[in-house]
């Protein structure tokens, strides 16, 4: 299982996340194919609280898929940026 999570983690470099709703419950994760100059590979909706993703792996395997990991990285990065703003003010 740890190998599968690490493999998913490596795939997150080509993903971009956007908040999908006002309550920050659903997020859209977009895959980009760098080899083909940024053409979209696919879009998936992720809900962290419900532990679901359109790809089905998060639901079925009961551990985060690459899309959920990309989303978690994005959320952590945003929180760190907010903390840096608070410190500098």
C-alpha cells in the first residue's frame, strides 16, 4: 500500500486543483500531460471529507488516490501561505 501511495504522490506534479464549491467541500483536480505541452489529461472531483474521487480509487481502495494527494498538497500549501502572511503583518 505504501508503494502505491508513493507512486500516486509522484504523479501529483502534473495536477492542478481548484475549489469547486463555496463550502470548500468539492474540489476539481485537473491532470496535465506535460509531454504534450499541457493538454488536459482529465478532470476529477474530489471530496476529502467523504473520501471520494471520480476516479473511484479513493472510494474503493480506502486510501488517497493521486488526485486526493494533489488536493491535500494544495490545501497545505495554501494554509502555509496564509500563516506566512499572518507572521509578516
